[in-house]
C-alpha cells in the first residue's frame, strides 16, 4: 500500500457516520474532485490513514444548498487491488 | 438558529435504555481529535437538536443483541484497522451524552462543546485504540 502521505482520497468521509438510509454519508463539497463522484461510481473514500472503497449510492439535496452523498462501503483498497491482480487486470 | 437543518428528534429510536455499567460504546478509526471534530462539524452542518446545530459524532453501542464481535464484523467497521471502546458510564461521567439515532446499533455521542479540549477529553475516555481482529485482507 502507498505511504499515507501519498494517498489521495476522492471523497473524505467517516465510515462511522450513517443517516436514516443506513448508508455512510458526507457532503459532496468535501471532495476536491467532485466530478469523480456520481451515482454508481466506484471511489476511494475515507481518509488517507484508513481509506475504503465505496460505491456512490446517490446524491441528494442537503441543507443550505449542499449536496449529500450516500456511500455503500465495499471494503478496503488492498482487497480490491489483490482481486484485480488475481484477475490479471493489474500487473503482479 | 438551525435554519433548514434536519431535526435529529425526527431520527430517534424510542424505548431504548442504556445500562451505564454494561453497554459499550464503540467507534472505528478515526478516533483522534481531528477526526472527531470533523465528524462533529459535518453532523452539525446537517442536523439540529432543540433548534440548534447538533454537535455529535457517530458511534455504535452493544445493545439489543449487538455485541462487540457482531459490530466489528459489520460491513463498515470491518474496514477499520483499529477501533476504540468505552463503557457508557465512563462517557456519561465525562460529560458526554448518548441518544439512539438512525439504525440500531447506531448512537449519536453528543459533545458538550465543539472544541479541541472536548474532543481531546473524548479521546482520553476512549483510551488506546485497539486492533480490529476482523480487519482482514487476502494475502497477495
């Protein structure tokens, strides 16, 4: 895995934080690359210390003109990388 | 004023009573001052309590059949290398409050103030983070 200082998280989020949907939520404006965040997108979220892989479920209106992103937690990046290597979609 | 924030009162689960000496409060990483303040800031930007911004963080509680293991093996906390845990009574004694919100076993842990000192106190109550034995990945 990359050094923590090298990790770029597409959408900062706290995996503990859920709302009435049962999904993790955060604000879209937390992302420095909001164009990468759209319903169905597979992204790296969390923080550089402990990122996680998530599927963007939806983006809904939040208070004061904000947008709230719901995330389905799929796992940790290491597992995704291992699986892609196993499938020979990434070099070993 | 809370403006168009969502009243957290609309998101409460009724009828749950915590045992301060038995029930445990758990939280996956981040369990540091910066992470706690970040979570609390997001929460107060979306929810209100008594028509004021709701300063709280998310946690899970061992209640109604939920145990440490079943919480740690859930989809969200299984992604955490580390977690922290404290007795409900320890948190209450330190001035924090807990209310049942959203899906069981989620609780909102209320911070008496949005300050680094309050977050540092919470970190101290939680104590040292522990390795999550259920954080696993396949060997390369």
